[in-house]
C-alpha cells in the first residue's frame, strides 16, 4: 500500500494537496488511536497538541529558521512537553472527568492564542509563514507534490514507530490496562506511568501532524484548536 500512496502525488498531481491533507489527518488519527484504541483514554481535546504543534512550527519558521525539519522537531517537542504536563491531571478521575478536562485544556489554549494576537495573529491567524527548501533541495510547490511526499514520509516514519511500539510488551501492557485496570495493577503493571507515557507520545505525534499542517499550508489559525477537529477525529 505504501508505494501506491507515495506514487499518488505523481499519478494524480491535481490531487496532491488532498493527499497531503489525508496524510496529516492519518497521522493525527494514529496519535489518538494510541491513547483511545490501545490505552482506553477518551479525549475531546486532542486538538490542543495539534494546535500547539502548528503554531510552534509556524512561529519557528517565521522568526527563527525556515527549515522544515527543524520546525517539525520544534513543534513535536513542544506538543510532547505539553502532553507530559497535561498527563498529570488528565489521567486522574473517570472517563467523563478526562473528557471534560481535555476539552477545557484545548479551549484554554485556543483562547490564549486568540488573546496573544501580537504573537499569533489572533483571529486573523498567523500569516506570512514562508518555508525553506526541504533537505535544502526541494522547494514547496503550488501543486503540493513536495508537501504530499513530505507528509507521507513523516506519516510512514511515525506509523512504523507506533506500530512497533503497540506490538511490543509495552503495548500489550497498555491493552491490559484498557481491558481491566484493576487487574493490571494487581499483577504489577505501573498503570499511571504507562498511561502518562502513552499520552505524552500521542501528544508528540499530534504535534507533528499540526506542524505539517502549518508548514505545508504556510498558515496557522485558531481553528487548529477547534472542538470540531477533535470531535471529527474521535468519530
């Protein structure tokens, strides 16, 4: 399947931008699947990490360095750090508690981005983001072919790492926690540490997806924190 996906921007150049969007959404879905599908953590605010990654990558490109790979690392690292902080509170309580806390955190970040209009552009969005050449060789074109291949390559890498992780003993322990948390605790699984870890990793993947979104469109706006983005992904 993967060779076919990478051939699509060449076979269907008029739909390269759509392929790029599909790849970004797929990476975002992989990140949610780690916490929801394998760990059983319900979240309605996963767009918080997507949005932070988008704004971090866009601001980095605009004010520091336009290199796409460096911006991707910055966006991913920022979302990972945020996920580690949020995991301390979001993993407490019941599923309903996690749902509301994650949603509230996402709304707060969105409002913060709106208020800091001197930095983020507020409701008008962060404009004028110009990306440098990918690997110093490939310039982002209007047709979106380079963007599509870039997003697909990042998706393949992240998917491979996530796939390797969930079929490992660590992934098996997450499934055990999802199916019966009390029994997993009884046999010695460090439940809270594992849940915090998977939540942090999933946040990083979502941040990478947000970074790709901002880099390939050259724009970041408040809709990256939107409830509909999290809800659509969850559905």
